[in-house]
């Protein structure tokens, strides 16, 4: 049986807007994925502390207080842990992430079974410059030490940097190259409260699509993103009428499928961070780093 992780301490500082709220009201509203009853159980079991003393459910909050939930150790879901170094020097680190491995802790399930944890075993100060969805595979860029982060982030966000993904979309686009500019924002979504999706009032978003291969009922595409909105490629391809094959969440219009309760981390789609081209943050040399796609996202030999 897998061993549990080391548990985790969630720490909040009470703000002015939360004056006189009760401990349980604050926790249930701030962390709605757990019910008020579940928070009451945690409080009564001594897991919740207010300024380092056990909190009471009806205790009133004062701005500046520190509220902590000491979550006990738990067994995390099994995930693929095989990673590979694609490029490494003192200024940057590029790592291949398998589909199914979260980039960062989150979702209430993952703390140590993440790419960040694996990378920090060799580079304790490493920080990612971006993140991939749990079921998106491919290249993730890290600053290997804290001192490298600022310059590397600037290089990653520079106008000349190119970020190209490989995907399998449904159907056959009418042309081989096109641009998608649908804005992306937060929309109401019952299972999570809100979700990023196509939204006329959202933030400007740009994706450039190139069709590489037309298959039966599907197309292999490269997608270059000029902006970095959450789930941008999944949303944009769905908005264009060609959602990613197997995507359980996004449908036509770039919005959640009718009657779905899927969340962004659910599997089914094929999306891979394939190539990154940027100026080296220290030398200025132009770097092209690539990560081989999985077999289903490779161009067939007959093409």
C-alpha cells in the first residue's frame, strides 16, 4: 500500500473584510469544496488553529489573526512519475512532464506527487515559469535557482518567444492555417464556482493553428499561443468548432459541455507542449528546446 504524504499546513491571515465572521463561516466560504459539516469535523478534531490555539467554530475573527488548517497526512492518487531533462544550465531548466502528473500541488489531492516536488529533489530552489494542465504532457520551463527567476521570466514572456503545442482536434478545419482571437475569462460553473472559458468580456487571447495531418474524423495540429490564458488551446479549438478529441469539458463555443460535471484536470484529451524558442536570459543566444510528442501526436510516416 502506498505511504501517506507528510500532511500540509494551509495558512491564512484574516483581512479587514472578514472582521467578526465566525471561523466556520470563513472557512466554508473561502474553501467551498468542503462542506460546512466537513469543516466542523475538522475544527472539532483540533485540525484548525487560530493564532496557534485550537479554534472554535463560532469564534469571531479579528483582522491580522492567523488561521491555519493542519491537514493530516493522506495517500495521494498514483500518477506517472517518469520525467526527463530536456535542457539544463545554471540559468534555465527544461523538463518533460508526462500526462497525468500535476505541475504543482492543488486540487485537494496532490501535494508530493507533482512535477515541482520531483524537480526540487535535485534543485531545491527551482520554480516553474508556467504550468501545464495535469493531463497535458510536454515541456515545462523552470528557473533552477531563485536568482535566475526574474531574468528567465522576462525571457519567457518576451515578444519573440514562441510556444508551440501539438494537439489532436475533432473534425477537419476548412483551411490549413488560421488564427483564433476569442477572449477568455471566468464564467460561472457549478462544480467549481467558476471556470475559464470563452467570454466576450474576457481577456484578449491569441492562438495560431497549423494543420499538420488530416485523419479520419480528426486533425493533427500545431498551435502557437501568443497569450497564456488557462486552458487556452482547449477553449480556442472548441470555440472554433474543433474541440480536442476526448475533451470531457469544453465543447462548441469554447464553453463547458451541457450537463457536464467534468473539471479541467480530468483526462481524455491529447495536448502536448512541443517546442519552446526563446533568447537565453544570460547570453542572448537563441534556444530551441523541443519535447517529442507521444505516438498519437506524431506525424504519420505516410504523410
